[in-house]
């Protein structure tokens, strides 16, 4: 009986999340398809050209990136192959685009949660976007120099491709929505299984020492690992509680939020982009290593700021706390 109630509660939660995704994603996808057929996408794509050129991507993918930043990964996923045909993309292209998306997505919602912890909205949002661009640029330059990931992409899942007719488009959209629901169910139940078997807790303990190298210590480190695996909603939500107690310093809260902005929900989000054809090493291991290195560099820079300048530049509107020199 308890198992049945848990399953029903899980399904209700999934349906709630799914309905939000449908309400947001479907209008955007239909509008994008309409604009594409009218030639508007081709007209506005050059505006994204300079930024996309930095990371070696087609200008049209700038629209998918913008959608992902505003709506979330699920908003961008159906646009990827609708804007650029699968046949014209390499593994490196999808990996680089995935890097942009993984660093900065769903910013209005996620950054509002981060802001409630205390760090400034502008500085943490800018760090996520610039961090994603920097990591995507590094991936692109490595690919150019070595030929790594140059082969054609072979996705396990093609959410939505350009269709020649409206009936074909809506049929493909319906198939995509069904697939998204099944993926949500599998990911939700898979994460619950990892939690119940203790695998997730062991992974968290293994990563805690690495976070200390990035300057994140104590309770902030534990909660950052929660965000790393379960997402900003979980990790930052717990940090909000800790911030109110005053047990964690503003500097530790800031570093934790910076790291989570770079690397969070690494199981769910990684599986999604790998299904699209992204390279696992680059979007998982590389992303986490990059997040640790950049967070450590930021921690070193923060040590040069006194508390007054730190609070003014990077920590606005949040509750105070004792400073442990983090």
C-alpha cells in the first residue's frame, strides 16, 4: 500500500511538471516553426552569428540557446534539430551546444531561487552565461586543434526535425511530447532508486573533498553536492534554509551558488543531451572539472576583497552570516 501511494504521488508530481512543460514548450515550438516557414528565422539568425561563431555553431542555434536560457532545457531540445538538420551537425556541434545549454538554462526561475540565498542576481546570471560560453569555446578550440568529435552525430533520440507539411510537424510534435513524458518518468524513478539504494549518498561523499579544493567547505559543501545531483531547486532550496540560520558565511553561500550554476542536475540533464548525441565525457566530467577550476579561481579572487566590497559587488539582498574566511 505504501509503495502504491508513493508511486501515485510520484506520477502526480511528474504530471504536474509535464503539464508546465507542455504549456510552455508547445507554443514556443509552434511559433518557431511558423516563423521558420515564413523566413523570419533566416532573417534574424545573423543577429546570433557573432556569438555562435565564437563556438563554431550555426547562427540559427542561437535561437534555441536563447529559448533554453529563458524556458529551460526542455524548451530548447525540440528546437535543436528543427532549426538545423541532423545530417549537417557533428558530435562536436551537439556537444558544444549542449555545453551552452547545461550552463545556462531556465534562468528566470533558477536565478530567482539563487537570489533568495543571497548572491546578486546580475553577477550570478552573468557568470553562468559567460561560463557556458567559455567552456563551449574551449571545447570548440580543442575540436579544431585535434579533430575530436568531428564525426557526424548519431542521436539516440531526435526530438523534432524539420517537416515538409503541417500534419507531419504536428505528428512529430506529438511523438516528441510522448517521449518527453516517458523520459521524465524514467529519470524521476531512476533518481528515486539511486536515493533509496544509497548510491546517491555515496556519490555525494566521494565528491565532497573535490569541492573543498574549490573553496566550498562544511555544510555549504554538502548542500552543493545535493544541487550537483538533484538540481538548483533542491540544492539552493536547502541553502536558503541554512542562510537564514547564519551558520554559513556569505562567501561560502556565494561560492556554492556559483558552482551550482555551472554544474547542477548532472544525472538528469546529462542523460538528456547524451541522448541527443553529445559526448558524455565533455558534458559530464569536463563540465564538473571546469566548474571546480573556475569556482576555485573565483574563491581566490574573493580573498582579495574585504567584506564590505564583497557584499556590495556579489551578495545583495540575502541574509547575513558569520564569515569564516571562505
